C-alpha cells in the first residue's frame, strides 16, 4: 500500500501543503522511484544471466552480483542526494527558497528570491525546510493564522523518527525508508526464486548432489536471515505503537497519530484536520492492539 507510488507531500486538506520545498519533493520522489525501477530491471537481468551463466560455467555468482549491484548503487545515490540537500539546508540556516532552492538572506524578515523572484517570509521558509528535513519544529508556521485550530499546546513535536506526529504529518521523508524496504523485499523475492531455480537447474543440468546442496543451503540461510530481520523489525515497530496507544488510552488520531487529549469528544484533529469521534477512535485502536498482538503473547489475555 503506497510502496510503488510517490505520495503527495501532505493531505489535500492540510492547510500548509504549499509550504513544502519543491526540491525536497523531487529528491524524495527520485529516491523512492529509482530503486523500484532498478529492482524490476535487476530481476529481468538476473533471470537472463541465471540461465546463461548456469549453462556455461555452472555458477550463479555473476547473476546475483548483477542484480545486487544496481539496487545497491541506486539506493546509495538516493540517500546521498537526500543527505546533500539536508546538509545544504542546515548550512544556510534553512533559509532556502521553497520553489527553486536558491539561498536567501536569513537576516531579512522577508523579501524576494533572487533566483525565481518569489516573495518569501524568512520565518516561514525556515519552518518549512526544518519540517522537510525531519527536524523537530512546530506543527504550524510562526505566523499562525488560526491559533484556535492550531493551539500552542500541541506545537512541540516528539523526538521520535517513527512517530508520524513529530514532523507535522510529512509523508515524503518516509520515501527514503520505503525505498530501502522495497530493496529488501525485492531481494528476498529474487532469493526465493533463485532457491527454486537452483533446485530445478541442478536436476536439469545434472549437477552433483553435493554442489546443489551447497547452493540450496547458502540461499536458504540468506533468505531465512532476511525474513527473520523483517519480522523482528515489524514486531519492534508494532510494540512501540501499541505502547504509545496504551499510554494515551487510545486517544490518537487515526490519520496521523496526533494525540487528542484535551479536545472535545467530537472535533477535528489539530494536526491534520481529520474529523474524529473519541469513542470510535478508541474502539478502532483497541482492535488494532488486539489484531497486532502475536499469538504466542496472547494466552487468553484481552489486550
């Protein structure tokens, strides 16, 4: 869900959607899309080389290398592009044009960009870049136009990279994590395919049982290791979310995870504007906790 497409930076009903740097959006989309394209090409190339190399030299190492290298290179290039943009923003105190990324004069409260001529307010520009770079900041610009909808009490964010309410409900920085996840999933798929392909080719090419067994053992262990890592990571994330839901008694927004304590029973989330009903939200979060509890931890507990 959402792995193979580039999400917009914010919800369409988010009041600050226009305050997201264009260069950050382009970089994030590049990081999110390129590994998928490389993964598809890598699968095709791997299958072709799998047949050629196995029939000529009875070895599968070149096929694996030709698949892993494109994904590894594209992932590294994408991360470097993101880190370079983030370092550039920090170098100039996050005073960069939202449209073209040109360096602005941080000492002036407002002005026009020398690159594209767009008018800007320095405090809003710096706030937008801090939010885009995943740095703790307020959920609204410094010159908040509607203090009743965005109260100052919820302005500070949690210093937790896995919680969505830290960065003002920003989706694009997650594209970097999604690209890494896609690389791992595609690698697991290819390893599973190779595992079956090795068994078939060992029989067709009449390889020695010892050679076939070594290849099957090697790829099975790698596949099992990657699968175990993914399961452990998912379990850790679910446990953290469940602990957060329990600590706040399920009083969280279903759309962005913002805590709703102190608000009326029926209102709008101060973070994303999504309408909510407190009792309905709590029942849904309770079902979430129940559905994500591993079977070996339940033992009749009503969690």
